[in-house]
C-alpha cells in the first residue's frame, strides 16, 4: 500500500497540534457561523479576517475563531470592531440565533439559486434560519436550513463535541473549501449538506497557525454507480482532508482533497475510507470489473498573501485544483482560482476574482451524475446546470458601507461556458452578469432589496428580484 502526500500532511498536522498547541480562545468546542450569511454581515467578517490576520483558508468560520479575531483588532481598528460587535454579541450566550431571514421574490429561472443549498431558483418564498445551543464548553448542537414553499433544504444539523485541539462534528455539515470567496472549486454550499463525521481544531494551533479538518461522509444522492457492465443506484461515499499553515506571518499555504468512492456495485466496506483518504489505491475495491477507475479525487494547492502598507491592507490568493482518477494514471483536467481583495478602501471593499475549470473536471466515469449530490454541484455552481462543461469567469465585487444602518453590495462579472452537447460538439456562450443588494436597518430589524440578471449556461437571459426582512 503506497501512502499519498495527503497522509504525510495529516500526520504532520496532528503531531504539530499535540506538541505546539497554544489555543487562543477556550478549551472547548465552538459552533459555526452560517455559510449563507447576509451580504452586509459576510462582507464585514471577510474584512475582519484579512485585517486581523486570519489564517484559515476555508469556511464556515467558527464563532470562537471570529470572536478571537475581533479581540485582536479592538484597539487598533475600533471602527471595524464596532461594526462586527453587534452581531458577535448575539453569540455570547449558550444559545443563539445566527440567522433568521425571510425573502419574497420572483425569477424566470428554474435553475437553483447559486450557493444556496439547492434551493429552487423559482421559489417565491425563502426562509433562511440557523441556531445553536451549547450545553457545556465541550458539547453543543446546531441546525440550519432553507425553507421554501416546496422543500426544506438542509444546510447544517450536527452535534459538536471535544476540546480545542480536536472538535468532532457529527451530522450534516456544509463546507466551503476554497481560497475563493465568489466561487469555489472543491466544496461549496451549492448542494444540500451531507451526513459526515469530521475532526478539526477550534482556532489556529502552534506557532505555524495550523488549521486542519478531516471528514468521512455519505452523499444524499441516490446516484447511478457504474462498474464495467454492472450498474446500480446507490449513495456514494465521500472523504476529504485539508491542512493550512503560515510559515511566515503574511503567507498562508494550504492543501485539500476530496475523494468520492464506493456505493452500489463498488461498495467494499468501511475500511475503504482509510484507503480513500490517505492512499492512491482503494485496495479491495480494485478488484471490480472496471478497476481502471476506482474513485474520483480532486486535490488543491492553495496560497494567500496578506499585507499592509501604510495602513492599507490587501490580500492576494490563488489555488490550483487537479482531478485524479484512482487506478488511472492518465492526465486529467484541472481548475484554478486567482484573486485580489482590498478590505478597506475608505468605507468600501473591493474583490476581483477569476476562476476557470477544464472540460471533464466535474464529470466521472464511475458516477453518471458527476461531482454532484441530488442534482446540485458539490463545488462550482455552473456544474449544477450541466456537469460536462468548461468555464471561466472574472468577477468584481464591491461593498459600500454607507453608514451604520445602510450598505450596498454589487457584483459585475463576465463568464464563458463551453457545454458539450454531443461528442465533439460544443456550445459556447458568454455574457455579463450583474447583481445588487441594498440593505438598511430599522431598530432591531434589517431589510433589503436584491436583484440579479445575466445569462445561464445555455445563453438564456435570467433574472431574480427579491425583498427580504431579517433579525
């Protein structure tokens, strides 16, 4: 059995956590902030993360993680602290509602809302909610969902147990594994959360600011699983690991991978999780009648550089993601993201991000649905519309904090999608997409209007407009 590089990184991570651990918050576990935070909160958290020197490359952020960041900048950046403090104050108690927002909208697109846990794009009513309860420093539960007139989409529902260097999350958890904040290439909340067991740290550990997570889970989707001439509907397994560290203060390096395997005619028992996580072969699973393709793995190399010049902050980041079919040494498609973020330009912030992925990056010879769960992409939202695509995009996102009560978030992007409709026959469409989100507050309630329009994968004009109200 040949061990993969990911296994060596996991061992290094665990050893460092034990030997050099210096927790910065508490000795217990922490619940998470929702991945679908409203724009006016999410933008402030991202601004805080860069200015305070957050080293985690992935999301969701833990409450303890963000609270520790806010404490770091309380005296050096009092205005930013006052912006995030009201939201964080709601999380000081043992129980809290992290999100409660009701939206009324209209759309001409049947395609699901991007990065909204598979919520129907034509839904006129959406209730987004998230809450948690901590029974002690070492035990808690949390839940989050999006409710529409037709469905309830799982966003989160799990038990947290453990200590600061080892938190176990058992249940349904969504992950955003990407340095990008506009699109994600490895894991995102475009689909519903799937059941998993994961281990991670609460806050960065050691002098290298180590962050890690390892998980094993099973997808919700009853997908067609192929092995040679054999075919069976079943729910595939998925496992993954991520590790990031900072060799020097301004630079964070990371590695992450996911592997989808097993299910149906390819089921080879629980022991296969180990092989799928740390080796380049599935061992007993290799004796299938189609052993050339044992499992689908995608692994990412990530980097981010945060810097400050005369109190002007900026962040440059990027990642390269490669697809690998275990048991097949042929060259595979890849994907990449690069971006730059200016968290504080007077009262505004600006992010410019470019993403691309090759044809076949989200397809599979094993699972006819590709890298999807219940018909929605596990990563980039375009792959939900048609997994056999190649895509590239450039997006500029501007956030303007007008005053304490009002803000505006706008995005303008260009994208090009090549859809393989038949063998050797591509349909290419490109166009602009625009969105705007105005938010205001009245006493303890915030309200806003959000609108977006542009082109979908097949080049059709789509729009959505909504009014929302939240606590």
